[in-house]
C-alpha cells in the first residue's frame, strides 16, 4: 500500500466520521435552553479558580463563567483563521485527490458552523451576566495577522489548537458533573467534530512539511515562535480585561493584593488553556519533534520557557 493510498484512507475516515457525528446548532446543542448561572462554566482543571482561595464559592463560580465566556469567544476567534487556512489548503487537491478535497471542504463548513455556535453562545452569556464584558481581539484582525506567517507555521498552530480542544474536553470538561448543562453540551458537540479536524491538520501539516526546503522549514519555526508570542499578547490583553470586568462586577470587596492575584490567576489559566496544555499534549509533541531538528526544538523550548510555570 502506497503512502498516497494510506493518506486517502485517512481523509476518507474523516469524511465518514463527519457524516456520522454531524449536528445542528438548534436541534442538537442549544435546544431552546439557557445557561444555568448557578453553576460553573469551566471546570477547575481549566479555570484554576480554586487557587484563589480568598474568593467566596459564589464568586469562584462567577469567575469560571467569565472565563467560560472568553473560552467560547477564543474558539470563535481562532476558527476564523483555521477555516480560511483549510479553505486555502484545499486548492492543493483541486486537481488531485478528490477525497482529500471533500474532507477539507467539510472541515471548512464545520468551522463556519462552529463560529456561528460561538456567536450564539456569546449572546446567551451576555443575557445572563452583568454589562461591561469586552472580548478585545477581533477575528478578522487576528486572522490577517496569523495568515501572514508561513503555511507550515499556521498549520502547526492549528494542529496545536485542535489537539488541546481534545485534551480539555476529555480530561477536564467531560468528567466534571457540576457544570452548566448547556455549556458542557456545547463542548461535547464541538469535540465530536474537532476530533477528525486534528487528523486533517496533521495530514496537511505533513504535506506542507514535505514540500519545503530545510531553509524554509527553519524560517517556518521562527514564524511559529512568533505566532505563539502573538497569542500570548492576546491572552495578556484579555486576562487584564476579564480581571477588570470581574472586579468591577464583584459583590465581594477585594484588596489591591487580591485584585492583583485575580489578574495573575487569569493570565496563568489562559496560558495553560491556550498554550501550555497543547504544547504538553503527547500527540502534538510527537508530531512537532518529527518535523523539527534538535536545534529548532531548543529554540522553541527557550521561547516557551517564560510561559510555563
């Protein structure tokens, strides 16, 4: 069996899974429900709110909801550039493997649906939370910035994102029973489609890797490092905005030192969610190691070191 045949079979498997798990936003996910604001949105494994021991139980729940609102908005943000990248990658299959082409077209269609889902989730969150929340980065501006990088770097970042969604759901969201039922269902259905997206990310990343020269790959590693730095800049900005919103709308009086700990705790949680948990995922580490030299791996490690507790 040739490598091309094996790849075609993997694309075909993704199509089969996509057909089987296909869901509708209203019929399957929202089902005319609203969020239960008496319950957390994100589990502590992601929100890390238990580290802020000075917060009352009610305020810990509320901080998990602020984080959960940003968590949904972050996925809506990154799926803008992911969808564009996959639509662009599909051109390499236009006059070739039509199975691969169908898989990527389905991928793009699902990413568009996910963006609409997260827009709906933002409106539902806004309906039950105090006014004043702001999600600062805009999808088009971020997508434009990300897509200026090399395709290799964008696909690496995309693979990283798709894989940490799997880790987050299976290790933290799925086993936690006390979350808002609607919020938990959003990420159940999101996970169902993202599972095959991660496979397609790897296939397209490998295809792009084989196309590049060693010099082009080396430059692409620098692009990936720059993209992670840009993501961290977004996280710092949003963690500050979320901390300010939480403190302004809190019913609990907080000292300046406690306010500072809330801001630091949010940034720590966001770096864990969007950078560290993906980098530490065994599947991503294995793929990255296979596509980089020892020197390139050291450069990546040095860049990540300040972000890892």
